[in-house]
């Protein structure tokens, strides 16, 4: 459930903003409504604790952003690798003259599926794409392995090797889409953020809703950005299959 929640950056922003603002407000209420005032000699110590906690939160946010950005770059690199592998195999189809037309036709269908894989946001459509991709991969492999097995030679082995790269690149891409920031890291970061906002509210001199909104808003925006980059399908910042689209445009319709 938590994993599904993290797939929607806008929802992460709204929920985190409300929770963190309530945490800051609760901290302010503890001090001003319940009379829990800090002793004068404890003010400097409280400032050190608050500063250290905010620093820790900043480090966690920076670390999480770095993790999300690395995964985004990985997805983008694999999209380029997929396009290169398919393009190379499309050229190597000439090494199997009798089956070249069939192989190229299958590669065009396969490229269309890979483009849809990157652009869809529907889970039902994604499952259908994955099923069709698996079936088409079997056909592609049969199209090159059959002729190569009948008359094996180094030239035909190049076509088989190229198809192997095509199939492997899809697996690497799928793994990159599954690889996201661990839920435990999100939980730790959220816990520290709540503590920071409670301390922030507790340290205010009066309960001012607009002032108490500043830190929760900043942290919520940070959470939104991290969740957006880390979400392959539902974020604003997504990997667009421009290399695959460019390749498909050059492959024609026949």
C-alpha cells in the first residue's frame, strides 16, 4: 500500500504537507497552550538540537534525491541502449537473407511495444504490453536461432548475438523500472521530517499558521520532487523514448 502511495508524487506532496503542518502546529500548541515553556538557559541547547535535526533531514533529502536521480539516469541510459540494440539487429537482419523481411517486421512490432512500455500509465495496459513483449521475444529468437542452427557460421552468429542484445536490453530496462528508493528510506526520512516540524513549532514564540507553513511546505516540495523523479510512470519528470521513436520512424511501415 505504501509503495503504491509513493507512485503518485502529487499525493505525496499533499499528504506530507498536511502531516508536517499538523506536526508543526502540534509543537506550537504544546508550548503555548499547555504552558510547556523552555527555561532561559535551555534556549541555546534547543537551538543546537533543532539545527542538528534539520541538518540531518537535509542530508537525508539530499541522499534520497541523489538515489532517485541515479535511477532516472539509469532508465534513460537503458532506453538509449534498447534503441541501439534494436537498430543494430535491424541492420544485421541482412545476414539472414531468407528471413530478413520477417525479422524486420517483427522488430518494427517490437519497437512499437517498447515505445508503449515507456509511455503508458495504465497498469492493465502495461500487463498486456508485457505479455505481448514476451510472445514477440520468443518469435524474434526463433526467427534468428532457427536459420543459424540449420547452417551455423560466424556471420549468422552475429545476427544471433545482436538479437541476444535486444532481449537482454529489455530485461535491464525492466529491472531499472522496478529499482526505486526503498520504503524504509522513505519511512526514516518522513519520521525525521515530523520530528523537525514538531521542534520547529515548539520553538516558535507564538502560534502563527502562516509561519508554521514555511518549513512543511519546503519539505513537502522536496518530497514531491524526489517522488516525481523516482516514479517512472506517474511523475512529471519521465523518460521519453525519443531514441526508440527516432529509430521507429526510420524503420518504415513495411
